[in-house]
C-alpha cells in the first residue's frame, strides 16, 4: 500500500476530519474514496439506473426535429 503526505491548511484539515467522521471512516479512507470516485472511468450504478427512468422523455430525434436545418459552412 502506498503512503501519501498531504499539506492542508487548518480549515481544509478540519473539513476533512468532519467529513470522515460523518462517513464513519478514517481520513485516509475518505481521501482514498474521493480519489477513486474522481478517477473512475465508468458511470456510477445510481446514474446507470436512471436510463429509461422517464418514459415520457422525448427521444433525441424528437428534440432535434424542432431545431431546423444547419446552414452550409462558408468557404475559408
């Protein structure tokens, strides 16, 4: 397991301590969890579960239908 030294101002250190205590985990675990969340390459399961959750949501095609046609680009 790797070790990391962090230098935090007093306010940030207090906020870290409070957040970890509220989560019921150590400060090290709290920071590790934050790093994993911020560097994850996939959507969280809670977000994936939202797919199709709104049956009345218009499709992308329906939304784009009201946008009209694109104009041709000007020559450079």
